[in-house]
């Protein structure tokens, strides 16, 4: 073997092996130092064993031990929270002072419509009739609570409330397919809807003269002023102080609430004849209704004084009463309605 010939090759291999050894040593030492730090703690070296009778071990006898790892454990929860589940029955709620239809609906996750439609017998779709101590039915779902009348069928009830007959056979009604309905039976109609009820002025088409019939209801004269067909604001101000027409917080609200002070004048919104002047038990308090002879009527409620009489013709802009807070009212304002053929209209569509 020619050593001189192979010496350069051995020198090169030895140099490479030395470099590899140095790199491996550096990697090993760096890994050891990194592993010795747990959440910022410095590496800790502890003797593998240290008998009392022996002197301190040499560095070669020191064994590296990492700090114990941090362990996160789940603690037991004593109280378990169950998700909300749909109610399986109709419950009742007693109205408290300060309650509103909107607030009660929010409390039970229902729409205001449902609160009215589940309690037609006591509320009559009238926001003014809600009163502390009243007991309301609370449905488990949005819809209508219907009391069966003689002669009704599942099909006729479904048609009345704009639903499919199949929805009436549900978990809340004790009703089987083919079972005849009995008068007085209570049925939950999920998704059912209907028109809101409003107080209607009685009609006395066969009466004439200016005499009042009943409480505030007037017999219309044979001749009277006819409306122009357009309206003016019934107050000096135009500030809406309360509910609007069919307010989302109170859907049956059939007019607008205009802010004023007690005693402020209220004006006729158009020419017409006094068809109602007096107290009203529906919640309007002192009320004036003008018939405009063209299908329109205007309502002026919660008045503190009435300055007209039954059958009187009044011109547009004539002062007819004083604003107030009578009836079911929480403060001075004018509840103003425009109706056409008895159906409430949005006054803001007609007022300038």
C-alpha cells in the first residue's frame, strides 16, 4: 500500500468527520439546554444518586433530569346547564305593574301578535285593556289560541287562520285525526294569523237628528258638511310622542300618538259631522269621532274637554276639544286615527 498516495484522501475524510462530530455535539448540547427550560425555567441538573457517605460526584456522574411537565386537568362541574327546550303546554302569566304586551312577548320569546291572539277574550286586540292582575295565556309557539265553536271543523279553522290543516294535529292539542271537534275545545294553531279587531262606531242609519244614542254615540243628521278628501294635522305640533300606526311594540295600535300639553286645542282634520262625543270605555277616554261623509272617519282620543255636540257640522281646522290624558293613557297626548269604511289607515300617509 502506497501510504503517500492515499494520505491526501485520508486527510480529507478525517477533516469531514471532525466537522460532522462538532456539528452533532453542538446540536446535542443545544437540545439539552432547550429541554431544560419549562415555561421560562432554567435547566435543572440533579444528581442521579448521592449517598451520604460519598463525596460530591464528579461532573461525569451528574445526570440531567427535566423539570416535571405542567398538566392541565378539567375540574368537575357540579351544576349542569341544560339547553332551553320548547314548552309542551300552554301556561299562564299574571300581568304585573309596568308590563307591556311587547315586554311580555320578549319574556317568553313570542311575538306581540301571539300575545293578543292567545287572549282575545280578555284583550280584544286592544292595547288599552292590558291591566295588572290580568291572567294571560302564554302559548309554547307563535300562533293563535282558538276556542272551538259549534259546527267548526279542522278544515274551516285552518282556513280561518291561513294554515295547513295538518298543523292542527300537533303535540299541544289533544286531538286525533278523524276525531270530531267539541265546542269549547282549546286548540293551539302554530303559525296562525288573523286581522286585528278594532272598536267600531255603531251605525244608526235609520235615526235622524242630533240626539245622542247611548254613551257618546250620535244619530247623524240628514244634512251635514262633507269632507274635502284631504287632511291637516289635528294639533299645532307634529311630534310623535308614543306608538305609531301598527307599532311593532304594539301591532293593534290603530293610530298615532301626537305629543301635546293638557288643554292644548285639537282641530278637525277635515270637514265633517260629529258622530261620537263623550266617554268611551274601550280605553279612549273622552273621544270625538267625525264622519266626513265620504267613507272616512277621524278619531280624537284621550281628550280633557269636548267643545262640540252630537250631529254638529264642523269645518276643517275648527277647534273641537282640548288635549289630555283620559282613559288608558300614560301621559298627555292625542291618539289620532283615520279610518276608511271602518278600516284603520296609517295617518302619516294622509297628513301633509
